[in-house]
C-alpha cells in the first residue's frame, strides 16, 4: 500500500498559468517528500498531477493519458508517458 501524506499541498496549475517551469519545480519539490523521502514513481506522479490541473491543462492531460493507455504505453513506459504529459503542458505556456 502506498500512502501519500505531506505536510503541505501540491500546487495547482490553473488554465492561464504561464510559468510551467516554476510550477514543475514546485510540484517536484512536493513529490520528493512522499514515500518516506523516496519520491514518487512515474505512475504515482501521473496520478497526483491529474488532481492538480485545471481547465485546458486537464483536458490535454486526459488526451495524452487516454492515448497512452490505449496504446499500452502507460503500462510499458510510464516514465515516457509522464515526459509526454509534461511536454504537452509546457507547450501550452504561450
């Protein structure tokens, strides 16, 4: 069983936030303290990231997630899926 308990909250990425790099740093800072300081594995990070997205950011996440899951990539290469999701989010900063 995996337990997530952190002394803080994961940051929210709203639809119109443009500073993806700062958000990503803050998100990873929070993720490092989970699992007794071991950080999250890619599936855990994907799961938590989804709860932190709003608006079109969540829509892009869902499209990338669903496409990857239907192709078996989520099972076979979760780190690749996570990298794809971050790239999609980064592409929305303009």
